[in-house]
C-alpha cells in the first residue's frame, strides 16, 4: 500500500526474517527491528503505518510498546504476535486497544490479510484527519495540546512557527505539564518528521556507561566492548535529539555536550575520528536554567547554545479555564482504554475540578480521569461536591434562623420580621432544616 510503513518487531532473527519476507512478497514496505525501544523513536502522531510486534521480548515487551505507541497516537494499529500460552494475554490486550493478534504458527495469507485491514484502517484515519482540518475543525496540534486559554493558543502558534525551522529549542515547564508532547509536536512539524526522535533521560543515564550510551564506542574501547556500538547521538542522525531534564546532566558531561552541539560532530570512545551529525537538539527543563547557572549547577555556554528559542509550557494553574475541556477529553480517552461507557460528569464536579490546584499538571489530571472512568472518584471530588453550592446556602440559612431564634428567645414575630419572612414561610424553613423547636422554647402550637 503506497506510503504505508509496516514496523516489524521481533527479537528472534529467523522469525523476523521469514515474516518480513512474507510481507515484502505481499507488497508491503517493511522495516525490521530486533528491539521495541527503537520503534518508539520513529512513531509520530501522523505516522502512516502499522506496528506488528511479538508479545514477549527482552527489555520492552509488546504490550509496553503498544501502550507507549498509543500515548503518542491512539489510532496507530498495533498487531500482536503470540505463542499458544499467550492467547489470554492477547485477548486482554485487545480490550486495552490492540488492533488484532495472530497466533504462532500462522500462515502468510492470514498475516497479510490482517495487515491489509490494519493498513486500510490507518489510511482512513489519516484521510479523515485531513478532511476535518480542511473543514476548519481542530487540527492535529489542537488535539494534542488541548486548551482555549490565551496561553495555549499562543503556545500552539509558536509551535507552528518554530516547528518547521532548524532552531535548537529549550522547553521549560513544571512536572507533568506536557513538555515531551510539545517536543514531539515540534519534531512532527519539521522536515525531520520521518526520522527518529531520540529521547535521552538525563536523570536516568547510568553513570558507569554514560559516555558510551551517548557517544558510542569502538571495539576494545574498554573491557567488555567486543564490537562497535552506535551511541544515541548517532542513532538520531537525520532526526531530533530530545535531552529530557537537562538540568540533571552531570557538569563534566555538559562540557562535552557543548562541543557536540557546537560542532555537530561526535567521537566514539576509543576513536579519534569525528562523525558528522545531522541532528536538531531540543531540551526540557522543569525550572528556568538561568537560576541553575547562577547556582553553579549548569554551564552558561550550554544554556546559550540550547536556548536559541525557549518555549514556556503553562501549568494548569495558569490556565484553569482549560481544565474542564481537558478533563472531559482525558475521561473519554480513559473510558475507551478501559472499554467502559463515558460516565456523566455533573457540572458541579467540573467546577470543582477547575478550582483545584493540580501540582502534577496534565499527568495528575489524566490519573484523575482514569479513576473517574473506573468509578473510583475518591480524591477527585468531595462527597458533597455535586450539591456543594446549594448545601452552603442551606447551611447559611439554617444558621441565620437559629441565630434569630436565639436572639429573640423564641419570640416568633421579631424573628420572621427581622428575616423578612412570613410566619408560614419561617415555619416551613424550620421544618426543612430540621430546627429543634424545643431548643428555643417553642412547641407545635406556637
């Protein structure tokens, strides 16, 4: 199918080769991967493709890969290849969003039929998105970065402007605010969209292997280096490198990173030969890096090279008006993921959500939507939230009547006159609020 890519993921070389051959003979453009981690770098929101993955693999397994892909684009078909003992697992995965599964051993005809259906489904999804955009409906960026606040409108405008450029970008925002979503949007809008987006978690780099992970090494560079290895920078050639949580990168490595960004070259461990890098750099930070520079924890020259353009991702506290729309969207996604009906959300609950602080930002709000979709509303809204305003008004009215009764020692005329009520209305309100008449020296005859 023209333009449609099939990502085949299987750690068994013979199985991978035979499957790829069958799909190739059927006319599909197949890209093979021995590990799932590499695929996540190539998946984008508008990917014209289908993923076929073994369910059991070392490292990231097929289910984890499916979940990661669906975080990027829920409508990318993922087909799972299972062994006989994994059928129940595959059935559960179908409930969680897998497009289909095929059990080993399978025939080439059976597999190609499933792939063809998935590819056609994906083609229709992408075609419908184009038609919706042409009709003036929300484009892809508005689906990924939801919000009608001025802060979000401005952020989307800047992404559309900067995305197609080659400028290196620093993305600053609180934890859970959506910095990686912004980075992916920028990558997908660039000419590099069909090349990898390689994310490097600077806080999780293993200290003993940090340089080998990033720069790669030659055979014999250190004990155990039996063959050459690409580093993450080389792996991203033609695409984008995302340095996540850049402030946590060790100072000595920051100095080497400055040289890589400046020269766009990398030298493997054990080699003196620089390798040209055609990459765009993006970095994320949870706090403004200028303060880290002043504290001596971050190199000023690295900051100057990274922040050619700086994008601020607003926290939910700065765009409370977006919370209702965002929660309802996340709730619909959660209900789809858990195969449940989308529950009705009372207006008072929506108002309460918009008024809450969300220190974990979109990530925390997504967790709340998941719990609400499963009927687990604890911690989302107080028990009295649906009638919150009405209850507060009723409590106030009851307190005012009781105070007037006490002040006038049960003498009703000054009570209802001071409250601007008729005698009959006062009695009705006392009954409604279950005010104890005897406590104020009244009886049923008064």
